[in-house]
């Protein structure tokens, strides 16, 4: 079951179908391209987000990283930045492995399809040309036989005409003979043309067109195979970075579990304890003693 | 090692530190909220993309789904739509489980911190009030003893004054005696106030403030624990949908492997073969026979 045999009379259908196939590839490439733009945009927004929340060098926030709960937030920002990098990688790989590859292949297929359809057209035109020759040859044969018939009737009439001279009869017979000879030649030519046409028509329907249609079928099947690979790559490109994205998520979880609230309390103590003792009792200042002493001194 | 004991003289530090802790929670909530907005936007763009490329009902594209390579593209669009749904789920769950939860908790902690700091301020003010009382009492004692001293000196001077009457001497001695008595009373009051102040000061440094500081430490450690959980949830929310996203990617791969180029060629045949035989040889039309027959008939 192939197009050459089964669809021998459906050239238009094959033309449209292969065009629609190429259109699908074109559409898929555009779809993937738009996906990469969304992915790039997403990655950019994630990068901007992490940048916005990352502390400036030497800022208060940076100094607070001695506390595990502040440090963990920075770790998360770093992981998000790596995460964004992976989304960019998805976009880049989709662009290189799907869009660029398929676009290149699509150009080749377009060219190949054009060539096949042109060959089909040429074969059709050639067969039509031969048919026109056959038709001309057939019409000439028909015309010449009518002429020969007329000439024969004229010769017969002359032969039976009592007033006709022998010379007239002879001339009419020669004329009829000549016409018959020409008609025979036309008949032979027609027979030759018919043979030529039938040979070419057979060649056309059983060899040339099936070959072209099968080539188009082969081309379409190659296109489909390539497109199917492009479909699979669409998932594989993302699946490829899934383990690294998983590592980013692990990193975020680890940042969370690394937070140690007891230790953060101790860090504050280490950083700020003065080491002074708490104030003891205020002593009694006995003015009366001083005064008594002063008065007893005097 | 706790704040109450080690940072007894660092109330300002504890004030600032706990504020900075709450600020970090606030910052983290804002960060997650912006992430959910990015995620929602990403999902929306993916949804729009799939919608844009999905065929209209009854369109030519929909009819072409008989071909596996066209059908697979629709399958991919469907999977991308599910994929977008999972990204929306990430955004929603982050919003509910992190932003809303932490914001609620943050309000409680803000209130709790305010209460603790207000108590500390009250205790401080109370101690300052008692100190002022002590100072007043001490100053009165000092002043009264000077008065008593003066009165004693005056009594002595009067006693030695040859011109003084016995009544004068008696009056001065009584005066001195009364002054001494008042001064003794002031001294007792000062001693009492001192005792009261020392008791309160001890209470303040060894019981009240340590308790408040330890409560603030406890509060800060609860905040950190909660924040750390929020950090872990940030990864877990996404990790939770990873298997479903993985299934979407598998679905895309399957769509790709389901493409059957041979079968698509056969579908075209089934759909369009006319069933007609290819044209056989064109037959020879022998006009001469007709003519011969006609001429022989006549």
C-alpha cells in the first residue's frame, strides 16, 4: 500500500497533504519558539527577584548572616538564581535542538517537495504533449481517409460515366490510388503515435508518477519522524534539567533545616554580652557619721 | 546561656534584634508573594500559548487529527495546559501555606513582642521611680543632718555665750534636740527606702528583666523555627507537584513516540483513494475499416 499505487489519481491531495505537513512543522517551530520566550522571561523575572532581595555588599543585612535564619534566606536566593539558570538552559536547548534544527530541515524538505512536484508537472505536460500529437495524427488519418474515400467514389463515378474519356478515368484512378496511399501512410503514423502514447502513458501511470508519489510519501514520512523527534525533545530538554532543579529544591530544604534557633540566640550573646556583673546593692551613705565625726573633730 | 542572664544590660540590642527578626519574616513573605506572582504570570503565558495553538472546533486543523503527527501536537498542547495548572498550584499553595500563614503568625509575634517590651519599660520606670524616692529620701536626710548640725552648733555657741539667758540656752538645746530627732527619722526613712530600692533592684536584674528577656528569646526562637518551616515549604510546595509535572513530560514524550509515519501515510490512502483502475491503453480507431465497410456495403 503506497501513494504511488493507491493514490495514482490524487496528485492534488498529495500536493495539499504534504504542504499541510510542512505547515505543521512550521507551526510547531513557532510554538516552541514562543515557549522559549516565555521560559526566558520567567527566568529573567526569577533572576530579578533574587537580585532584588540579595543584600548589598557591606550592608546591615549582610552582617546579619551570622544568624542562621538570615543566612538561610541568602542560601535560598542563591538556589533560586541557579534555578533560573536551569530555566534559561531549557530555553536555549529548545531553541538550538528543536527550533534551529527543524527550521533547517524544513527548508530542505520544502526544496525537495518543490522538486518532486515539478517533476510530476513535467511528466504530466510531456504526456499531454504526446496525447496532442496522437490526436493530431488521428485527425489527419481520419481526414485523409475521407479524402481517399471521395477520390475512390470520384474514380468509380468517372469509370461509369459514358461521357468520360479514358484519360479522365485513368487520371481519377491514379488520384484515388494516390489518396489511398497517403491515407495508409497517415494510418501507419497514427498507429505509431498510438503505440508511442500508450507506452508513455503506461510509463507515466505505472512508473514515473508512482515513483514521484512514493518519493513524496517517503519525504512526508521522514518529516513526520523528524517532527516526532522534535516532540520528544520538547519533553527531554526539560527532563534533562529536572535533577539539577531537584538539587536546587534540596538546597532550599537544606537551608531551612540548617536553621538553628538555639545557636542564633547564642550568636547574639557572643556578639553583645558586656561581661559586666549586674549591679549589687546600693550602699548606705551615712551623712550623720561624717557630721558626727566633723563635730567631734572640731 | 540565655539572654536574661548574659544580655541583662543589652535591652536595646534585644529590642533591635527581635525587630530585625520580624523584619526578616516580613521580607520573606514579600519575597514568596512576588515569586507566586511570577509563577502565576508564567502559568498564564503557558495557558495562552496552548490556547493560541489549539485548533478551533470544526476547523481544518481539527480534521487533520486523524494523522498521528497532528494528533500528537494537540496532545502536547493538552499536557502543556496541565503543566500550567501545576504551576498555578505551586503559586496557590505558596500563597496559602507560606504567605498567609506567616503573615498571621507575624501579627501575633509583633503583638507579643510589644507586650514584652512594654513590661520591660514598666519595670524600668518602676525601678527609676523607686530610685527617685530613694534619692529624695537620701537628700532630705542629708539636709536635715545639716540643719541638726547647725542647731547643735548654735546650742553650743549659746551655751558658751556669757550674754545668753538660761532661757535662751534651754531653747537652743531643745531646738537642737528636735532637729536631731527629725534627722534621725529621716535617716531611718532613707534606710527603709534603700532597703526597698535594693530589694526592687535585685528583683529587677535577677528576676523581672531576665524573665522578659528570656521570653523575648523564646519568642525569637519560635519565630526562627516558623520561618525555617516556611523556608522548607518553599521547596516542598514545588517538589510536591514534581511527579505530576514529570507525568506531563512523560505525556509529551508518549505523544512523540505514538507518532506513526507509516500509518499516517495509510490514513491518507484510506481517506482519498478513488478505487479506480489506472487508464489502460488507448485503442486504435480504424476509420479506414468503417470506410471500407461503408464502401463495400454500397
